[in-house]
C-alpha cells in the first residue's frame, strides 16, 4: 500500500532524484541581468556571431513528422567537414551531442568523464545530471592551458570508469588551441578504454587546426561541431557529432526519434550551401580581424593584466579587478561573461568580439571605468 506523505504532496519537486534536487539551475545571462534590473544593450557574453544574414524556411506545411536525420543537412555537412554521411549525427546544438554521449556511454552512479578545466561548463552539467562523476585535471596558463598528457595517462591507468575524455580546441573560455599532435597522443592513450571527444565549436575561426584527420585512424574519436558560432545560427539549435559509424550507430539508438524540426532542417541545409559556406568563411575572417584590433586596444589599457591569445571569436582578459569592471560595464548596458570562478581564471572576463561599433563602445566605456579606478 502506498504511504501518503504530506511533505512530498505539498512539494512534488521533492520526489525528484536526490542528486537532481541538489543541482543549481543554469543561470542564463539574461536572467542574471533581469535580477540586477538592467536591460543589456550590447551582448558580448555568449560567443554568438555579431553579424548574420536573414534566413527563412522553405516548407509551409508542418502536419508531417520530420526526417529523423535530415538527408540534405547530413550530405552537405559531410561534404563541408570531409567525412562520409555515416559518420554524422545531427543534433539540437552541440549541447545535445554532449548530453547524448554521456547518456550513451556512462552508467549512472558507476562511470565517469575526464575534463581539463578551465573548460566548457556543459561537460560537467551533462555528467552530473546523468549521475556520472567528473574527474578534473586542471591545466595551467603557464603551459598555455594545454592538457597534461602524462597526467591523463595516469588517471586512465588508475581508473577504468572513465568513459569520456573531453578536450575543447579551440578552448572555451581560454581560446587556446590543442595541437593535433597532442590530440593524437590523447587518442592513442584512450583507445580501447574511453572515447576522446574533441569539441570544435570554434574551429571555423582556425580551420587549418581541425582534428578531423584523426577520425580516419581512431574510431573512438568524436568531434563536436555546431552552427551556433561562426555560422551565426545560435537560435537555430543545430549541431553535429562526427565519429565512426560504430559510435554514431549507438548514439542513434538514444537520440529522440525526430530531433530536428522541419524549419531547422530547412535553414541548416541553406546555411550549408556552397554560397552560404563561403559567406560564413568571409564573416569569420572579418571577425578574426576585429578580434586582433580589440586585442591590441585592450592590451593598452591600465587595469588590464593580460589579454590571452585566442584562436576563436572571443578574448579572455585578466583585469586587476574583474568584479568591478564586470559590474560597471553591466550597469552601462554592456554584458560580458565573468570567468573568475573557474580554476586559474581569477579576475578573468571573457569578451565576445562584437560589431565594430560594439567593440568601440566597449573600449570607450572601459577606458572611463578604468580611469575612475586609477
Ligand atoms: C557554444 C559551444 C558549444 C555548443 O553550443 P550549441 O549552441 O549547443 O551548439 C559546444 N561547445 C563549446 C565549447 C561551445 O562554446
């Protein structure tokens, strides 16, 4: 007989898994701003593209379910990435790819993921929400935040529960590239034990450094891609996992039956046409140029300790007093991403490259704020 419990009757949230009850909900920048009572005008916090072209879906009737994996999108992305269609899974953003990997390869309460902080927050979020332990090997700015391969080898020797190793290149929030040679070493080390997941969300800003060649030699390597950054389609929610047919086949069993809505598939296919891809390359190249200008201007400011070399569409900047800078800019309607709480990133703020006007406004306000402090 079921026992009536007043506590859970009043708050059915208490019926949720205890580990889920302990989680802190994701705080979007928009929510943080609302809580602070500010309306942001310049959003340089989410590494979105500052520029985009208008797009519209072709389909007008939606009574039918979509294709489980939209063929045109798969074919075009395969051609763009230089892999075969069987090596691709289309997902709802790169984030769904991360989630699927954890759900497919980690047993809740038993398996673990390995990551190299400071790094992208969703690896830990997906692991934690699915009951997988997170093993951290913190990297150091003195070594360009590169993973310590020997340390990783030791962890993989010592524990057999690590099923996924996440390496982000270019790194978010560091902007650092992991050389393909080093990723190859990690691939050697993980073979037969764990998947090596290489997150290439920003690879369009440095296309020569892709690790896609590793897919030929290592069926356990997975590459994460997205249309959210250089393709200027963060609102579309479309990403990709590239791997061997063996890994993709497993992931297909776990992904929802119709994950990609028809309008998204339409627009993704358009974004992957040869003309749109060359537009994307041009946009990315211009963004890289604005990044260099911003980098030089930031380095000149008092109150800036370091501007780190970045291979993507953002800069990581160490200030003398990041909390003050972040709040003062926020109160002037400029929203950045505070990274101070990540290991080794005390006083660091991540700044997405904006339009020319946005970057100029940021620099003007920053100069004023830093002068006040001096
Ligand atoms: C933005 C980002 C992603 C994926 O974002 P989606 O919008 O879900 O495609 C994945 N990894 C990193 C490091 C990112 O910065």
